[in-house]
């Protein structure tokens, strides 16, 4: 399993709505709207790094209201 934090910048005024839509996606554990340089922080899990990429590109980035994302895989040493 691969876990990651996905930092999301949204269009102005869209953070709460985007977070709600992201929460409904399979593989998303949490999605919270926050303040600061990013508008939504997502905690997600996938079978492997390829599946994580698919989750981000095919499911999350395609939602209306998202300007950009930054994916931060969690590394357990």
C-alpha cells in the first residue's frame, strides 16, 4: 500500500465544495479544506505508486474547481 498527502489549490471560493467532492472518491481517506497556500489537504491510499498516480490524475485533478495539485507520498523507512 502507498499512502500520500495531496495538496490542492482550488479556484477562489471553491475549497469546501471541492473537498466534499474529493471525499466521495474511492481511495480518499480524508479531505479537509484549510487556509494557507493550499486550499484542501487530502489523505489518500492506493495499492501502488502507479495506482496513486491514476487516482490523482484521473479522478482528483479532473474535478471542476481545481487549479493544481501536489502529491506527497508518505515514506516509511
